């Protein structure tokens, strides 16, 4: 896993996170003035570190996107950078880590939970928190999956938790969804939809974006200044505690 930061000076360090080795490589902000060929040669510079990974993918921070546009380098970068965008944000270990962290923000208080979308590992994610969940609402695009129906019946029978389901006509329904949150709540968002956002007078809201969409992050934070936004991209970015960077590229 490679995390490339564009900073004022170049450096390299290695961190270990939950068994994953993360190599931080920092590149000077003004490198395009000092060394015009660096985008073409960057993969070669990192080649010695790629041997242990059979799959190498890239995650772009919003600041990276803006930087590429400002420098007029997007087309060149896409031609020269050989590693595709990372697409596996919905992994269960990510959901478990982020949900646990979100619940921690509420201390021992009971929490209103909303799940936008559904993944078949949700029963395992929620299993440790039944006593902490005050209400549970699933908002689903299309017809409720059979496995979710069965799970809700099990919850009501074994845990005494009567979860609710709100069905939208299709995925486009998420675009106009304005989640009414007038009490503190935790939202686990699998929609991949940038326009979904909270509404209401929220005192404390935790929004977990399982797709790590930068545009959604900024929309949600503008909508509600009291919202705390979590994503895996945010978590990986926080690993860099020494250098405060504005350019993050993660390669896995």
C-alpha cells in the first residue's frame, strides 16, 4: 500500500497499520518547475517497492484532482500513471472499523442508526452493538433484499429490536434524499451517491461514507457544521501525523 504526498520537501517513511505496510513518499510541491519529467518517471522511482504487491491501485484526494486540473496535467497523468483507481471501499473490515469508531463518539449513550443501502455483512457489523442501538432504519433502493427481510425478522425475535425499512423506487431516489436527523444519529452510507445529505437541526451526527467521496464530504459538512465525517480515505490520511499535506494518493 503506497501513500504519496505532495509536500514542500521530499521524504520517505514506512508505517504499519493493522498488518498493512504503508509506504509514505513525499514529493515537493514545486517539482514540476524543477523537474518537468517527474510524472513520467514516478512509477520507475517507486518500482523497488512494488514487488510484494500483486495488485496496485490508486486513491485520489480532492486536492489531487484540483491540482491536476490547475496544472493542466490530467490527460498526461492518466496516460502515464499505470495503476487504476481503487474500488474496494465496501470491504467488511472497513465497515467494522468505521462503525466502531462512530459508535465510540457517543460514549455509552444509545444511538439512532441509519443504514443507507445494504451489504450482506451488516449482521456481523451490528452484532456487537445491539444494546447501544436505540433505533435502526434501513433506507433501500428498490425492493428490500430477501436476506435483509430475514435479518429484520431475526432481530425482532431474538434481540427485540424492531428495525424499520424505507424503500426508494430506485437508486436515483438517493439523489433527492434529505435524511431528517433532528436527534443525534449515526449514518452508515453505502449509496455511492454524492448528493445525499442530512437535514434538520442536528446536535451530533456521525456520517460514515463507505465510498470515500470527497464531493459528498464537503456537501455534508456545509449542510451541517455539527456533522463528523468518517471514511477510509480520511483514516488513511490521518496516518500522516508528521506532515500536514494537501495531496494524498494511496496505492494498494
